[in-house]
C-alpha cells in the first residue's frame, strides 16, 4: 500500500513538472504581440555576432545593444541536452548578462536591448524549444533592466528573426565568419564563453 502511494505521488509530481515546463514558453502569436522592437539591420547584427562567436548547433549568444544598435556586450554558451525549460534558459541567460554588463534596474525605462541568437539543428519553423528561449529571454531582460529584443535562430539553411518573417541564407550554421559590419562601430569585445551556467546546464542534463 505504501509503495503504491509513493509511486502515485511520483507520477503526480512528474506530471506537474511537465505542465509547469510547458507553461514557461511563448507561442509565436504571444511573441508577436509583445511589442518586441524591430532591428534596423538584422543581417548586420547576425553577421557581427556570428563573426565574434562562430556558433555551432546548440550555441546560444546573448547580446546587449545600445539605442544606436551598437554592441555593448555579448556572451555565448552551449546548451547541453536537457528538456527545454524557459526557467532554466532564463537563469542561463541572466547569469551570462550579469557576467558581461551591469544591470539597468535603476532606470525608469530600459535603454539597452538584449537580443538572443540561437544556433540549432532543424529548419526555421518555430519549435517548443524556441518558445522556451523566448520566455527565458523576456524574463531575463526584466530581471536585468533591459528591453527584450529579437530572438533569432541560426540553422544550416540560414538565419531567421522569429515573429518578424525576416531572414537570410548567410550567415548560417556552416558558413565561415563574414567581416564585421555595423557592430564594428563599437570597440571589439572579447567573446565570453562557458562560465558557471555551463556547469548548471550540465548538472541539469545529468538529472
């Protein structure tokens, strides 16, 4: 009898955890209606981040842009195999933001904007993993005093700004880095990789 109750409780807990994870994602319609600011030149932003970080599939790059769309800071890290969860992604992004740039929580309104480029397998169509990254980016921006900016996927077919329908074939997950464009107006920044969040994601994947 006792064993039966324990098994039932475990199943109930597993169901509730799955339900919570499913709620921590944004559908394309929700993202499109969230008032995400449009990038003036998304290809320049994508090309600049691609040249700086040279991402491969499962690499996430979070970047902070000033009002003129110049790069203030950026960081990249690898997403280890684990169920897609917006809360975990939020913590990963927030940890990277805290490493590379001070927060803007004292400002009445955000001035700088954070964008996320995620290199992954598959095509440009929205996935639940994308929805979890969107949720995580929006929440991390709120907690760091930033505007939530574009979410961009980079695949073998090219890049795509989700929710906007803008994209291109280059750069892509296989292409060589292109020369810096608009992002070169800011002083070159040393790419940040790894850090505590990689260990957090590794442990989460091991559970």
